[in-house]
């Protein structure tokens, strides 16, 4: 009989995190026009949402990375309109923690705004990224 200990749940989480990281890495290796890259990123978002729903403090950064990957991919594909929602959500997720993850998400959002020709909003996002980076002692 299998015994379910407290470390079994952690082990399952780690396996799922590894699978999500693998999906994101795979998507980065695909051509910008590859449908498999898009499917991999969407699957990573779906899975990381489930993990973040169960334990937001632990897994929200992974969800933000997955969303940012989707935004970058849509930008590379010349679809900034589809990149906007995931970029904004990634910023919203990382805003509470601040630091480097927020800076990277803000730069991504600024790139999306520039692609959409929303230059003033891009400048605001970059200014916030700079302020955040200067405030972070690491």
C-alpha cells in the first residue's frame, strides 16, 4: 500500500513545475511561427494557473513567467494585440513582490505598448521598471 506523506504533495508540485519549465524551454526553441511553441506556452499557462490557484505564494512567479513567455511569443509573431493581456497580467502578478521579476515584466509590457504604438504608456512602464530596479538592493 502506498503511503501519502506530506512530502508526496511537494514532490508532485516539483514534478509539475519541472514539466512547466520544460514546456517554456521547448517553446523558446521553436520558430516564432511554430504552432507547437504556442501550444506549449498555452499549456504552461494552464498548468501554472492550476498550481498558483492551489498555492499562490509559491507558484505565482511561475505563472507570471508563463504569461510573459506568451507575450514575448506573440510579439515575435507580430501579434501585439494578443500579447497585451498576458503582459498586463504578468505585471499585475509580480507587482506585489516587486524586484527583478517585476522589472522584466514591465519591460515586456513596454515592448508590447511600443508595438501597439502606445508610446506614452510604454514610457510609463519603463520609468516604473527603472524605479523598481533602482529601489531593489539586489
